[in-house]
């Protein structure tokens, strides 16, 4: 069958992100013998016109639309992507009568709502490599698609089915040996504009952060790839596209124990000279692990810290305490690694004391950068959403397609001005919800000048910290003008 895969993501800040998930789907469909083309809407002045032209020329028999994100998850400067998705669907429907299959991580968070809103013929929640190929086989041979795991149809999704649906139980060997097909995309353009390539080494998550959707999307256990297979893919990328930095997109790279160690040892065994960064957890990030990562080419880590206050860490469902955060930060800096802490302020139970405790600890640790989120994004089906609903702090109907955020009422008046004061004093803070981290023109200029890798690393320079301080010269004392496309619950 002729299959057109459409990547709907148009976000360029902080960087355009290569659609890795759709590249896996493309590889699976090609391996099954289908003719696959890709329409990537991320670049170009008139991407929808280009989409219509490509559909008219290719005449697809099936169209798959990948929805990567629901919104930018920042409050109050929230950017909702629903309208972009509506326009993409309209362009597809205007040009072809081929069945439309919806999927992607954003779709999987709200599959019922998206099916109803975008009127997809089919939808796939969670991983799609097997379900999409099974659907194509059924459509090609005129068989019923009923019973395909993770597959939704218009008939099977009612108007009340708007919440997240847990993915079916996934075996550890699912999709083994499948590498994403990057050649169908303009991968070099992502390298020029985004500064890094991306690699996935496992799926699933065993941790229980109460706001997080990863266990719902990928399952509640780790499913890891073999180290040799991962490094084979890395070697091929460096050979085919030239040396370039990589980012490991796993929700957490340094768990389970032995996983990152195996990858690093394989990189060192092959004598590869690499530059890479990743998401990591402070849990059990010791001196030996940090040094091994640095030897294997790691430049920096983005730690999912969330808070440096024991009470707030416990309320967020984290698996570590404040001492573990301090130790991990110290081990990374001693190993020569740059560190960025991602922190959430204003989650349930937050107090002025817990905010001040976290901020004092962040100043003392002297990390490279801090990304501070104001308010916590509430997704349906997460423990956080369930608890807020049970405590009657939020109506279940308020958590849907419209982005929903929670800010603890006790600190709502204190938080915006205080965090901006902290950002001005430190110079290495980013507040995505209060001030845009970077102008698009500045981002493009930095990449043109050859700056690669995560841009937060620039905050180690005094001149960059000076620019950052200037954004918060006059701290706002309120949340500003509400964005009509977000909902504070």
C-alpha cells in the first residue's frame, strides 16, 4: 500500500525536534513491504500547501498523522497545538479520501478526545510499530481490524471516552532490531537547526512521579535495547551524516542499573569520539557512573530534580530525597559534566518554605542551569489528576484537550515575583512559563554560528547570564494576561 506519514509538529523552541517515533513507524511499514512517503510540517513557510501538493502527487491509500505534543506544557505562556492539528487534518481531508490514522505521544494522552475532535478513521494509542502494520495488512486484504491491540476506531470511541487509555501490556522484545528510518526525512536540517541528533535506548518507566504520563504511554517496566545494537545505530549516524552531538531521549537514561554503563563501555570499547547528553535521575547517580559517562563523551545531563525539599519530593512521588540531588550534582560537576536541573514549583502541597528551601539548595549547588516550571501540567489518568479530582480540587471535565495546570493556592500570589527575583539574581535560570527562553531569531543565529548541543549549556558563560538577568529586570507581580487556550485548575 502507498502510505503517507505526516509529522504535525511545528514547534521550533528551544529547538526543532526530529520526529523519531514516526521514523520508527516508517521503518516498520517499509519492512512490511509498503511504499512509504513522509510529509514533515516542521519546516517551510507554507507547509500545508506543500502537504496538499505531496498528497496529490503521491495518491496515498492510507495517511498516518503523528501528534507529538498537546501543548508546550508551560504556564502561563501556554502554546496549544490543537489548532495546528485541526488545520493539518483539514488539508488532508480536502485532498484525499484515504483513511486517516491518528497516533503519536500527544494523541495517546487524550485518544478519545482527539478522535472526536479530529474525526480520525482510526487511532493508535501508545506504540504503533505493530498495530499500524497490522492495520495496514487488514485494510490491504479487506479483513476486519477488530481485535488489533491499541487500535481505536470511530465506532469504538464514544463522546465520553476523553481520558488517557493505558497502553496494552507490551512484551520486552517488541520491535527488537528495528531502527528508525531517518532517510525519509531531512535529518541534516534538524541537525543544522536543532544542534543534535536523537537516540532512544529503551521504553517504559518504573518510577511513580505522580504527574507523569510515561508509564501510561510506554508501560510500567523498562524494556531496554542491547548496548551493541544502540552503538551500531550511533556509529551509522556518525558515518552517514558526519560527526554530530546526540541526545538520548529516554525519560531517564541512567536506570536501570547497568544500562548506561553497558552503553558507555561499548562506546569506549569501539574507541568512538562522541558528544552526547541525556535526561537522568539523581537516584543512585554516583561518582563512578558520572565519571564513566564523561569518559564516553557525555557533556551534560538534564536532571529531573523537581524539588530540593524532602516534603515536596515525597508529595510529587519522587524516588529520591534532597540529599540524593545534592550528591548527584556534586558527582557530575566533579566529573566535568554540565548539569541542568528541571524543577516544578506550585504543585499540590507546595508552601513558601518549600519554595525557599529548593531555591537555596539550587543556589548552593552551582549547577550550569535551572529550568523552573511554574505550576504543574495536569494530564488525565495520572495519579496527580486522580487525587485532585478525589479531593474535589478540580472537576474531571476541566482536564481535557484544553491545557490544564495546577498552582497551589497558598503560593499562587507569592510564586511569580519570587521566582523572577531568583532568576535575576542567579542569571542561569530559565522560566519557560514566565519569559520566552529565546527568540526564534536568536536560536537560528546561534545554530548558524555553529553552536551545537543543548543551548542551556551557554548559561555557563558570564555574558549569557547577563543577558538572562536582563529579562527579569522588572519582575511581574502577577501571572499576567491569561491565555485563552489554557485552563488553570
